[in-house]
């Protein structure tokens, strides 16, 4: 809504004649300007410097002309018993010889504002015949207790008549513990007229148990007339949850003529108007898009004529409201006394479209309006029978209805076509008006040209259209700002076809802590907003009081999100703050999320142990999730996939898979239901109270009841369902009924029909030609790679081509730095395998790159590597700001659902980091990892400077789970500061080890073989020998168990606390003679040549404890049958036929 201007002196003269005011003929002209000399006040040169000085000097009939300056109020301006004054602002005040000179309140705004403290801006007491025009009242803050909080900006008592014309009241607040009244203005026993005024973004706050009433205006008594006014986006808050009315009538004679009341949110009763006494008359008003109630009548009388009351939730509540010739969406009085319930067809804000049924539908003639106004965008003056609703003073320029942005545009152009397109999105947003459509061309828009955040504020019906998320990309990287900031939007608004990322908000200290929510997009108060066909990637928010919505945060919004991807976003609570909703978060709102993917998002924290909703977080909201794929998300500790509290949650046809420790968590009040969905591989799939039907849940929740099953869904090629999947045709309704007819769950693209399949449905099948990709040293990266004859040359190209669920086949040869670009990376992919031809022939060597070999991030499903030698990885980070990122010299695994490293030799890799190098070969965080039939040799974790070395071969951190079977760890080292730990393995996560040989590893301080802290570790049938100072060491919380092991010649074989030892041979005599443990030379075949098989006379033969897993085809490290009678201690069985010797040199 543009600030409208009139020729105010003429209007004031008319108003004076109407009310019979008698201004003194010989009044004095006085001047007020911040740059005056503060003396006589009879010119701009001698002008008073503040309003209080001018009012104190004014006499009856004086006129006060105020410069277009900003006047900072340090104490409330008081106007007491001074009558017949006129106060007019907006003057240029640049020519001392011109009195009063030109005025334009848009160009030269006169602003009265507070900058600090609890200060009301202006008080009028016992004032008669006063006119205040072209003034802006901003940032008033009045805070009190005991029901004295009245009027954040203005307080009027026992006055009249008083008129405010062409004034603005913005961002004023009134607070009271016993009930706050009038966020902007409070009036009692006063005859008040407000003409052509705007009330926007004012707030009334009932702190403690106080109510909040009248966010814009509170009328206690007297007569109040509003004419041609706009009351928009005013807010109310109350700890008692009693918030009532942007306009509150508590006993006055209230009249609104041609007013627009929209987008107000008080979240209790009467978001638009609350009527609690007196009489209220509305004529030609539009009451629309207010959060709850449009008009709430409690007591008193109310009449509406020629009005539109639309899209308010409940438009008109309460009896004794007389409706005539009005359009009411809820149908109140429909077809009676001229009322209708036909859509008014709003466009470009609240103009009426050509086909609107509200045109010419009123009673009386249009000329009875106070001015020749219009409801048409082209400015056609309303004539003959009056149109319903609010009338604008003019139309809108046709050119700004549709705007264009292009990378070859220019911000000096008009932007109304592609040939005249703007260069920046920011310029288009500045130019746009209500209802504008901005179309953005292909290209990347960055901080080089854009000023982030891109802001849309106080708009109705605005639309932003890109060419598609891979064609139109907005990147805020390096700006340290979010990408989009959307506030106070009404009418259907839209962003579509844009990929945006790189947004970062970081608020760690007061006074602004708590404002970083929404790293990519923040939506604050929107009545109807849609995000369609967008990708929201790699955004983050960090806040010391709790970070919400790494990708997107909505508060008090009605949102639709469709066909969008949220990937790699992070909500991080620093200090004692928590992280909420890594992908997106919602508070006090409504959301329909459909046909979308939430992948590899994180909710995390530093000092606090609680974060919620890795993919999605909702609080005090109503949420519908339909046909979404939610995977690979992480939160600590609850709802890695999604978390809802005090909300109504409905989940249908979703696949929620491989999210950290929990899939779905619902707590607090509210209800929750899941139907036709697959919840799989999440640790604990379901937490909290949820109604379950026709769903496949791995943990067996509701198994066999109401259509639920826990049978393996048989995912393939990502999350498509294989032909024999038990989830096909197992839903509780038809595909067409749930809106998924034509979608598919099959990789071949067969549309779902009949009973709906469980889980997520894609729009199309997989591109199966790249299910198997081939790599060869004789290949070419320009070839297809779909068979050996068309193999690509590099592993990197193969990984780029392969589809989810596919395999990359790598032939014999060395794949080295130069042709390969290290690290070889898979990020946010699913179930991909890299298959070599064997450790002797398929060699990946990153020597000379100073990079690790592989980076595996956010992988879903079961992914893995098999049949390679992996060598030459080297990471070296010794200085800030990137210290702490060198972990994993060969392989880094981060947030991977299920990863297997099989039959590989990992050798001569190194990580060095000044804050502590972790995992010379492999670093694991937030991942479930299986290492089988592998050798880790001569890898080093080094802490430079004061950094420590952790895990010469392997380091695993919290949130991970590591299983190691039939592996050798030899001559690995953790070096650096004196506290380096874990020559072979450092475990701060659960570790299970079986059939392993750990020898000749070294750490500078603790656990030369293995070191574990604050974790649970199980070691079975393994041999740990000749490791530096200690064999195994465990401390902190958790438990440790070693059984059927040989722990020998390690200095201190078993160190630390919390160990349970059984059926093991330990040189130091730990537990000797207890629980099957012994202390006897194990008699290895030839330890001098590192042959640690058992000689025939070994006391370890037949001295172990048989376990269930040893039956059948179980084998030892060397490939022998694991149990021939009674199992032997250590990693080798002594008897039976030998298999192939395993040790790789």
C-alpha cells in the first residue's frame, strides 16, 4: 500500500468547516527543524529543534510547520490544554526564504521516533480543535504494569475534536503485565478522526498473564472515525493467550469508512476487529487475510454495508452483526439483504478483477465516497452503483505488474520486458507492488551484484518465478546472510523454479541472539505462501539461543511446499543453544509438504546435548506430509528424520529411511498419524504416540495390525521398490484416491494403479542405462561408460554418471592424481558401490594431490567399496579457520547410513591437523560402517602444534557405529601432542570387532593398539600383540568386553576401566583364572615374521568359548572354519583344512 498524499490544507479546511471549528484568525506560523538554531521559531533558520519546544511556545490558532527530518524522542512529547493548533510535517525546509515551502511526506518524511528506553511518543490531554498531518510515528515503546500500558505511540484522553491526516503509525509497541491496550494508539473520551492514515507492524503485548488488546488502535470511549485508512500486519502476543483485535472497541462510537484491514495476527479473537461494546459501523471496508477472526463481536452493536470480509478463518463471529450488501466468504447472510459469498476476485493486492461479483454490487452511489476512488487496477473511477469493499485512490502502473530480471540486464532500465530487464533481483523487488510477478532468467545471482538477504515485506500476492532450480540459481555464499527474508505477506504469494543456497546466519551474542533462524529462507507471518519446484541446499543458521530451520524457517504462516529438495542444510545451536530442523522448521503455523525430498540435513549443537528434527521440526503447528522422501538426516538426539511437538501431524505415502538414530518422533500435545508409508533403517523408527496404518516399519511397530508390516521393502536404485517388494499394492486406498495416480515406485517407471504402493512415489522411473558404469585406463571420459567397450577413463566421471543404487566397475590399473581429481566424492547419494578388480591390480593413488582419496558424505542405503588398494591420501590443515577439517587421510565418512569397505588394502595415508588429526586412514562420524577383509598398514594420524593424533588407522566419533570383521591393522601410528591416542583405532562411538589382528601399532600416549572413550566396545576372537605401550585402553562412560582374544606383549595389555574379560589369554594376567582367562605364552608360529597363527602346542587351542555365530559357515581371519570343536582363542583357528592365507604384504 503506497502512502497516499492529498493537498492537506484544503482537506483540513473542509474538515474544519464540517465540525464548526473556529481557528484564531491571527495565529502565528512556527517552524520546527532539527537543524534550526532553536531561537524564535519564526523561520526555518530560527526553527525550534524539537516538537516539545514548539508546543510549549505555541498559542491558540498557531500553525506548526515541521521539516521532513527525524526527531528522536527521549521523553514523551506532551500536548496539554493547548487548543486550535495545526501541526503539519513533510516540508523540504531547504530554502529559508520560502515559508513554509514545498512539502512531500514521501520525499521528506517527518518521523517522530524513539531509539531507546520505554517511551511513548506523544500524549494529548484536554486538547480541542487540533490537526496533525503528514507525520510518521515509529518505534514508540510503552511498557507498564497494572493495566496502565496504554498507547505505544499515542495516548489521547478527554480531547476533541482531534484529527490525524496522512499519518503513519509503524513498529510501535505497548506492553503491560495486567493487560496492554493500543499498540500504536489509545483513545478515551475523545472525538477523534483518522483520515488517510496507515497502521502497520504495531504490536500489543500482554506480558505475564496480561491480555493484549488493540494492536493498532484501542477505543475506550468517545467517538472515533477512520476514513480511507489501512490497518495491516499488526500483531498481538499474550502469555495468557488472550489477544484481541487490531482495532478494539471497548465502548466508543466507532466508524470505519473505506478502510482496508488485512494481515493482522492476534491469534485469539478478532484479529481484524474485536467489538466489546459501543457501536461500530463499517462501510465500504475490506477485512481480509487476518489470521483468525475478521470481525469478532462480543457485545455492542455492529453494522456492515458494502463490505468484503474474506479469507479470515472465521470472517464474522458473534450475533447481532447486521450485514447488508457485503461479500462474506463464510456465507453469513448469503443471499439476504444483498449479501453474497462469491469470491471477490482480488488481484494486485485488493483491487477487484474484471469478473469480480463485487463490482456494482453495493447499495448507494459511488459518488457518496469521500473522493473519486477506484477498485480497478487501471484506475477507472467507481461510478454508478458502488463496488463493494475498499477503494484505492488510484490504479497501478501497468508496467510494474510484470517485471523481468536477467544477467545481461541493467538496473537503470525499466524492467518491464526481457529487452529492458533489470540486472538484479533486489531492484525488481524494490520496484514491485502488490500482485507483481517477477520473472528471473537463467544464470547465477550472487553477492557480487545482489545485496542479501533478498527481502519481500508487507506485500500481497507477489510472485517470483525462475526457470527451474538448475537454471535460475541464487547463491548467497560469502555474504553471511540468509538468501530470502519474507515478512508479512498476504494473498497467495509464490516462489517457484529457483535453486538457492549458500545462505548463512550466525548470531552468537546479545542483543540479537535468537534472530538467526532460517539460513536459506525465513518466512515471517504469511497468510498463503507457496514454495514450488525449488532446491534449498547448503544453507545454515547458527544461534546461541537455539537455531531453527537451516534451510527454511516459517513462523505463523500458512505454507505449501511442493516438489522441492532440501539438502545439506544445517541448524546449529552454539553455546547452550539447540538446533531445530536442519532442513526446515515451522512454529505456530500450517504446512502441506508434498512431492519433496529432505536429504542430508542436520540439527546439531555444541554445548547442549539436545537438538531436534534433522530433516524437519514442527512446534505448535498443523502439518501434512504427503509423498515425501526423508532420508539421511541427522539430529542429536531426537527425530533425525522429523520431530513434531504440540502439533497435529499427518504423514501419508512417505519414505523415511536411514535417518540417524530415529525416524519420526512426536511429543507433547496434539495428534499424529502415519499411513501408506515406509519407515526403515532409522535406528528407532517410531518414537512417541502415533496412529499407524498400512505402513512398513522395520522395528515392527504395529506389525500385523491395521495393515502394517515389518518385511524388508526391497529398495533398489535408491528408494524404488523391487518387483517382489511387500510394499507394492499394500496401501489402504487406491493410488488415484490419494492423488498418486501416474506416479511410480518402480525403477522402470510403471505408474502406480489399483491399491497404492507404500512409500514415496516419483514422477518418473530411474535412468537405468547408468545402473552399471565402467571405468578403464584405456577409456575416455567423453564415452558413455555403459559397458567395457565404452568405458570412461576416470573414477570421478564414473561416480558422476552412476545412478542411485548403481555400481561403478573399475578395471585394473593405477588411478592417480592428475587425471583423477581428489578427493573422489559422493555426496547425498544412495546405495552406490565402487567395485575394483582386486588389491593387486586396481590401485587408487592420491600421492601429490595433498588431498584425501575419498569423501563420502550423506549417503543413504547400503553403499560401499570393494577390491582396491587405496594409498597416497594426505590432508594437512595447520591453521585456522579450517583447522579441524583434515580428519580422514584416505577416507572420510560423514552421515552415511550404511557403508561397507570390503577386501581393500589401505596403506600409507596421513592426516595432519593443528586441532587434532583423526583417522590416518578412515574417519567416521554420524555413520554406520562395516570394514571386512581389509588391511590397514602404515597410516598416520598426526596432530601438529598442540594437536593430538587420534586413530592412526581408524577414528570413529559420536553418532557412528563401526563393525570390523576379519581385518588386519599393522604399523599404524597416532602422533603429535603428548595425549595422542589409538595407534590403530580411536573409538568415541560403539565398535564391534571380530576375527581381527592388531599388531605393531603405536600411539604417543594411550592405547597403542586400540583406544576407546565414552563408548561401548566388543572385541571377539581377535589377536592384539606387540603394540607400543598399551594393547587396549578404555575410559569414560560405556562398557568394554573382550572374549576369546589374545592380548600379548603390548606393555600394558589391558588398560582403563569398565572391561569385562572372558576366555582370553592376557600376558599381564588380567582376570587370570577367572571366567576362562589364562596367562600363558600363546606360542605363535613365528612372531619374528609376523606369523601369529597358533603352533600345535599353543595353550590357546580349544580354550575359547563357543558362540552361536560360530556355527555353519563362520570363518577365521585366514578363511578356516571358525569352530571345529571348541573354538580357539585369537583370530586364527589351528585345526582343520586351511584356506587361502589372508595376510597382504
